[in-house]
C-alpha cells in the first residue's frame, strides 16, 4: 500500500515538476513558451527518448546497459564508413550499421545471462570495447560526404513536424504496447520483481533477458541513425556520455533501478524534464558546466527517490 502510494506521488511529482520548470523558464525568458521552442525541445530529446524506451526493457529486468552511448558511436561510424568508403547505397549501409548494434546487444545479453557478471560491470566493459572499435574504424577522424537524401532522417520534416519527433513518438507507442500488452512485456516486469519466482512459474528468464538487451540495442540503433543524419558526419565522440542522461531520465521517470517497476510514460516525462532543463538553462544564459552539475544533481535526486521507494516497500 505504501509502495503504491509512493509510486503515485512520484509519478504526479514528475509532471508537476515539468509544469513548474516550464513556468519558471517562461518567466525568465518569454521566448521559451512558444510552439517553435517546444518543437525544438522535442527534436533535441528525440534520440535520448528513443534510447530511454529501449533501455527500459533492460532496466525492468533489474539490469542496466551502460554501453548505449558508445553504441550510438559505432553504429554511426559503421554506417558512415559503408556509405563513404565503400560507396554503398544508404539503405544497405543503414541495415549493416543497425545489424552491428544488434550484435552488441546479443553479446551483452549472452555475457550477462551466461557468465552472471553483474550487468553494470559487463556493459561497462563492453562500453570500452565498442569505444575502442569506433576509434579504430575511423582512426579518430570524422567521416562525412553522405548522399543528400540521407539527411532526411535527422533533418527532414513531415509537414511542420520534424521526422526525428515522429520516430520518437512511434518508438514510444511501440514500446508502451509491447511492455503493457504482450506476454513478453509482462514477463520483464515479473523477472525484475522476483527472478526466482518467475523461473519457477515457467518464464524462460535467460531468453527474455537476452531479448531485452537486443531490443535495447535496436532502439539505440534508431537513435544512432538520427544522430548521424542530424550532424551529417560519423564521429567517434557521438553519443559518448549519453548513457548517463538516459539513466537519469529513466530513474527520474519512476523506473526502479532494481527492476520490476516503471512505465514508458514516466520515462518520457523524465526525458522531457531533462530537455526542458537544458533548453531553459541555455536560454537563461547559464553555462554548459552548470548544466552538467545540475544533471548530476538530478541523477542523485532520482536515485534517492528510488531508494526511498524501496525502503517503503
């Protein structure tokens, strides 16, 4: 009872905090509250939001994937390399780059389920491997010179809505449907709540965890392609460090670090809060270093809330 009440208060608190931030930044700069700026915020958070939806699948099982940031890098670098160095058409180049991301997800899932290395340590190691591979492929130099039509993924629009926002909304809808309406989705909640009980009830825990890591990499691959198209260059530093923003947004949104709890809508709210914070602080003239400090404080705050929730449980 206390746990459910605390969870409801946390969910309401997220939306309340979002509204307060919007009001605060509007008072600081009247240009903040405009349709064009809100569209800009959504465009800015679209990649982080897509990554957050995918990462939720892993976190619901009680795991975590710290390699998502470097996956952005290697999927982008690989796709760019295929298009520029091999002269590939964007479609097969994108598919090959996406496949590399999926392979990393499979590797993460196998390592976590077969070796029983803690997910944080396993994916931290994978993060370093993937980072090294990215720099090896491009020799530390950016890769550019893509076909013009490739720019549509990250820079194009359908009507007045930027295409990355449309992809973000589609990913949210798909993720929400899978987690709430399918047997697979419900099994992830069960595993995170009590892995042993899930195993005894007939759920194939290892297989479901493996699929969760693959799904996480699939969503990250979509975000990587948006990033590559938006900056119009494959860079080894792309996505580096973004795993912490994703983790902050998810936990802030009410997804438990220990698994078994959370909704996609909450994770989206967490993403929007970070997006509003970043955008509002820039418009208020606050420096980049202050943004880093505030994001760290938000992560600690979110973890504290999660800890309190576990204590009430």
